[in-house]
C-alpha cells in the first residue's frame, strides 16, 4: 500500500518541479515573510492552566 503512494508522490513532485522550471519560477524574490508569533500573557495563563489540569488528572488517577 505504501509503495504506490510513494511512487505517486515522487511522480507528482517531479511534474511540479518541471512545471515550475518551465515557468522560470524563482522562489524567494518579492515574497513576504511569515509573521513572527510572540507569546502573550493569555498564552502563558493558558499553558499554566493546561499543566495544572493535567497534573490534577494524573493525581486523581493515582489516588482513585
């Protein structure tokens, strides 16, 4: 099952690469970059909540 999937994937990648070369595609010229994400206070509170919740579940499973 996996062998035909890999063969089809490589064949598709080869065709796509050939099409991009024929159209003179140049990767990074004039493209925008990804926006850098920064951790905010809400993310910190969410992470702390998840860790405490997971610790609570583990403690309850050990005790009961």
